């Protein structure tokens, strides 16, 4: 049985189309169609139901899919065992992260990782939108959030403390709040999808509505607006630490609360047969994020 054809079936089921499967496998749609047709001919059943608008697995395809996945994953494990642990990672690693964190942390780490693993290729997608990693064929997503329940696997990598910050120019003009209630009298820079910030006050979580004339769908844009004196921002420590050192931004402390910290997570599609390239990159990122003593 042709493992390339099995890979087409597995990726077609995940991507929802032969074209999507072809993109993930780096083959032409015509080749993907031919391989799937050959597999159906060999098995003597139709695995995929095609229409002009959609594609879905037949009952036979659904029944066969777990076996195809096991065979494809088994091949990857077998090849990895032949290379040995000293050989490191190999193949295409598709990653996604937010724009700011990806630019400042993931992209520089990817350079180091590729130097240490010369058989690895990396495709890095930076976006502040939530990516469906299964549909997009992503091997690993790095997310900074309180994660919702899902079928994905998530590994917590590090704390992500946040700070209220503003530029010296803003503070000179408007001062700073000293308590949580005072934030509502200031210009606050928020992401477009949310006008609330979360705080810890003692053992309690508090969510407050904040207002401002500037919103954006990008943390990078909010950061720049904050540096430019437009208002107060609630940003991650890794994002503002250099500005704090240089005096471009000033940290604001409240007497009765502090911003709710988030966590940095590695998110991947399945716990079964995690490829070496994914495991090793997670280890590298986890080590990079550990506090320096």
C-alpha cells in the first residue's frame, strides 16, 4: 500500500479538500487526485465523496481513516528511529504565533533552531487572528491566553506577566491612576475585539471596562500608540522590557490590583506520535523562556 496515497487521504480528511492536502504535502493537486484514485482502486471502495462544492469521507473512508493515520505516523516514527536521536529534527515545521511575540521571540529562536537542525525547514505564520491549526496544517501554535477547552493538546511553557504602561509624555499631561477605578478616567488602548481588562485584586479576579479613542487588532499597533503618548496599555513584560530600560515607557502600579497574568502555551493537534521537529522546538522555546538566574 502506497504511503504517499495514505498521506493524501489523511491530509484530505484534515484539510477538507484535495487542494488543501496537496498544499500541505507539497505536491500538485493532480498528483494528489491520482494517488487517492489509485488507493481507492487498490482497496476496491470509494473513500471520498466529491461534489462540485464539497468533499467528505464516505462511510468506508471514515472507517479506514484511523488505520491510514496509524500507518502514516508509523512511517514517521520508523524513519526517526533510523536517524537516531543524535540526528535531531528534520522536515518542514509549520509554526504560528502572534505578530509581536513571533517577531521578538519565535523568529529569532527559529534561526537558532535551524542552525542546530540543518535538515529542518520552517514556515512561520505570524498573525494576531486565531488560526485553526488542524485546517491550516500547522504543526505547532504558540499562544498567549487563557485557553478554552478544545480537542487540541496544550503544554504550558511559561508565565506571561503583564504591566500597565504609558509614555512619559502621556504621564506629564494626564498623570497616572493610583487605583483600579481611576483607570476609567484615562485613555486606554485596547484590542478591537475587547473593551475589558482583567485584574487580580487579592484572591479575586476583576474585569473592568476601559475606554479610549484608539483601538487596534494588533498588539504591535497598540504598543506603538502607547509609545506615541496616546494612552495607557496593558502589555506583556517581554514586549515592553526594553522600552522600560530605555525610558520610552513607564510602568504604572495600582494600589489595589495588578493585571491578570496569562500563560504562554505550545498547542499542537495530537498527543500521538508527536514528530521530533515539534518536540525539539517546544523544548527549545521552553528553555528560552525560562527566567535567567
